């Protein structure tokens, strides 16, 4: 009887450790911009970002939470739990019932496998510019995909069934379109393809709320695509806005393959195994055709984003987060369906034990690394503050180093970077981090001693 409480303990424990990690996590890279206050309110600050900075709607939330620790922790905790719940929703086509122990087991399995396979958890959940611009927006994308797929594949009109207000639909569509540059084109293409297929081929009347959601999505994406800040962003990285260079494009494709090789090799192996397994199940007629089509669409939605990501002037793991999320939905769906078809309860138990143990271990290490990272950050900044008392030209003996030698490559699962490059020995040229520290501490120069 007592074993039924273990899932509750596991979920409570990982959430508790998540909060501790978020509290201790040191400011990284662009977060240093928020060290000092601004005279602008969040609406004015985002308006400025739309023209010269970052026009994505997630930047509004980044500005909102990054200067307030409590808001930051609440937002990050809600985002983490919401993503796991949305994975459950897309995988099993219903929301979990928290009083149901079996649903809790499934949530833990989803959370554990997600953390194990994503390989760069920290930057997507503790670093505010990425959690607001990529993780949070991925949740919004997944919800849109769920609503649209339910309508076109399962004749389940969620917008009509729940009497969603038309103005909320328009606002939400515009919001979704302004989340990112690389995902909405795929969502727009898939949405209108489904609309035309159902209207012209199947002769099905399309609900006006669904159609308006598609149109609003296009409107939002146009607002993002033609934002003045995008031209500024391309200019800063030395690229031509709306231009195309085949060699840069192919080079970016190679970089994307390397990102999967170094960060998501386990995910690729799981995905390939899942594809083979679902093809086998479909051939044996162990799954319905609609289930197979649903997974095929999810797989393609993730895959088709990669050619768009390759066009980006700057690449990184964060740009592949939506793609990886769609691949994970496929993996989760195949796993739970296989357990159901083969009644493999022993396998489910083993996976649950692995997911629980890995999650608990991961978050214990996360707390330790975040705490040590914060200690290092506090030590270096205290050195700056102490040196500032006697001079506005500060030369440190060392820069930041958030990594802990004991955990080796695991550091990268938590930290975006180790921070060593934040302060360099070149007095004549400032890094963006040096400029932020110089502004905050009112310095003329900030550097580290040259290494001989």
C-alpha cells in the first residue's frame, strides 16, 4: 500500500530540487544585462526590442522575469511541469489525473526519459533567455499542434467544444506566430495543407474558429518575420537579411548534424528504434492507421524544421528544441503503445525505476552544480567589488569557471557554458559580459591577468 506514495515523493522531490537549482543557478551570458535596472517598463522594453533587439514575443517574458528571482523561479517551475504535462497530452490524448497512480508513473517516465535524452536541460530551464524564447514557446506550439491534430485527425473540435472566444483565438494565433522564426512556417504549411485536403478533397466543412486560428498564425508570423530587429540581427552577425548563400547553408547543415552527434545521439538512437518498432506494429496491424498517421505527421513536423534552422545566422542546441520535442512525442507514443499492445508491465516497471532513479540523481547533481556555480559567481563578483573600492580599472587573477571537475561532461547538462570567456585579458576590446559588469560596477576597464 505504501508503494503507491513513492511516485508522489519522486515528483515532489524533483520539483523541490528544481527550485533549489533555479535559486542557486548563476547569471549567464545575456542574463547579466538584467543586473542593473531600467527606466523602461516591460512593454516599452519589448517595444524597443522589436525594433533593435529581439522581436520574439518570448523576449517580453524574459524582460518580465529576469530581474525578479521569485517570478523567475515560478515561471521556470511552471514551464518544466507544463512541458511534461503537454508531452503526456500529445502522447495519450488526454490530461493526466494526479489522483491516478498509473498516470503519475507515466508522468515520471516521460520526465525521466526527457531529461535523459535532451542532454542540455539546464540551459532550457534555468537560463531565462532560452526558457522564455524556446522552451515556453515550444509548449505553446505543442498545444496548437494538439488542437489542430485533434480536429483534422480525430474530429474533435476543442475550440468549439470548450466555447473558446474568437478574440482569444485571434490573439493566441498572433502570439504563436511571433514566438520564433523557424517553427511557424512548418505549422502554417501543415495547417493549410490539412485545411485544403479536408475542404477540397474530403469535401468537409471547416470550422471557422479553426480557420481563423490558421490565419492569425500567419499574421503573427508576418509581424515577426518583418520586424526591424531581424535586419539588425543579421547585420550584427555579418549576414544579409533575407539573403541566401548555399555554402553557408550546407555548412550549417553539417553543424546541425554535429549538434546531434555530440548532444543528442541517444535521442537519435531511440528515435530510430521507435520508427522501426512502429513500422513493425503497423505491418502486423497491431496499431490503427490513424495512430500511425498521427506519429508520421509529428515526425515530419519536427524533421521539416531542420532545413529552416539551417538558414539561421546563429546555430545552437536551443534552435533544435522543438524538433527534439516532436521526436520525443513519437518516442513516448511508441513506447506506451508497445506496452499496451504486448502487455509488457515488467518493461514498464523497469523503465519507471530507471526514470525515477535517473531523475532523482540528476536533480541532486543539478543542485550541487548550481550551488557551486553560484559560489564561483559570488567569489568573482566579490573580487570585482573589492577591487572597485580602490580603482575603476580592475584586473582579476582569474575569470569565472562554473564547472565542477568532479562531474566532467555532466556540467554541460546544467550550464550553457563555463563562463571563462566572460572576462578576458584584452583591455582594448570588451566582451558583452564585460560591458555589463562595467556598467553595473561603474568601471573604466575590466580584464584578467595575461597567462604566460
